[in-house]
C-alpha cells in the first residue's frame, strides 16, 4: 500500500521473522513499525516501506518493535552493514555497486532458501542518486527484475516475503535510461548469482542457458525446468556426467508441441552431449569439467531466436540439515 504512489523515503526490514499468517495483530505490528520509523526520520508513515522475512506464523516478540524504533542510530550509508542485517540463512553479505554517468548504484540482497520468485524469501534493495522519473524507474526496474531475480531458483519452493525496491533520490542529476538500465542489470545480475552461489548448503553454481526459443517465456520456463530438477541438481553435486537428466527435464515441457527432440541440442559442462552421444572417454572428460565452482548447461530448442539464462545451485545434504532444523 505504501508503494502505490511510487514514492518512499525509507525501508524498515525485520530479519528472521516473516510476520505472515499472524492476522490483524501482525498488520498492526507492521503499521506500528512504519509509524515509528517515520516519526524517527521525520517522514510520513505512508512513505515507509516494511519488509520482513523469516519464520512464518509467529508475531514479532513483545516490545521488539518499540525497541527497534527507539534504538535506530542513523549513520552515513553503510550498505555492507545493511546487507548483513537483513540476512537469515545467508552466509555472506551481498553488496554490488556500479557507476553510470555521474551517478552511483548500490544494491543489496538477501535470500538463499525458499527461493522461486515471484514469491520467495528474497529481499533486494537498490539505492541510486540518479534522477529518474517514477514511471521510467518503474518500467526499467520491472524489466531488469524479470531478467535477473525472476530467473533465480534455489529449491523451487516459494514463500511469502518477496520484496524488491529501487530508491532514487536524484541528487546526481539525470542519467540516460539505456545506460542506467544496463548498470542496473549488471548490479542485479551479480546479486542474483550471489544468491544462487550462497544457496542453502550449496557447493556449485548452476547456470542454464536456453537459446533458440520461440520467446523469452518459453526459454525461461525450460531453463527453470532444468535448474529446478532434483536429479539435475544431484548430478551436478556428484560430478556425475549424467546428461540424460537434463534431457528428461527439458522433456517435462511436453505440452509445448513446439519443443521436439528432433531439433533440440544439449551441452553439459561445455560439451555437446545431445543429439550426438559421447563415448565413455569423452563422458569422463565431462565429469572432470564438472569439478568446478560453476557448471554450465546449455539447451538450444531450435524453434526461434529468443533466449534466457537462469541461475540455481546443486542439492546437498547441507540443504537438508539447514531445513530439517530450521526452527529448532
């Protein structure tokens, strides 16, 4: 509601408590938090955005909102501290910056589990001193989110707290929209990759590139089928050159009659594996190539010129342990 007019002065973030499924009391807690922050900053309550992430179904601890608001200590911008403060199961603070013209962009993000936008435990905030009118900023931001954070999946599970906000104060003056969009894309792509690399229990980044698609939607859907497959994820984790699991995942789009094995090509860890099958010696080379921090999977559908890239991670026993013991 506070973003409806595309104007905001502050973002208040609560970490480790989603304040979701808490009924009217939870809404009142969020309103109290926004009001308190607004008073502390001398800003209208409706210009304070609230984001909250963590355990579902539990209210903020009694008195916590009041203590948080009265304890606010405004200091010069420290984005690393802010990125650290919004973490839950993240292991590293995620901060990326770029300059464009005379302006600077700084983005922070949080989210390494229950990540499948557009509903996830993902939070990302970008601040810039570029001057942008709200309509232009909104159009650019949505376009970039669609090609970055909405192309991220850690575990296929959605949650309740997905929030992405761009704040621009205009102090550096105007910047060309195309140049700004490219800089914003670089910031958010790097943050997206950082979330995938830091996926709960993850040891390997998976990047899936789908080309030759009829449109972006088809390309991203097929890429998500691949990166979200537990069998693909475990194959990557085990350095197992079982590329048939990728073929299986592509085949899950069977209702799309434009996709056919007759004109699909698959590459696994830099080696083309389909339709030309590899011999045992070549497969061993694929396995060696998979022993890396990042494994690339490419699929060419052969039906058009559109493409999409998505990012995810392998599935490990570490993921099971984190989530088996999440609240205990």
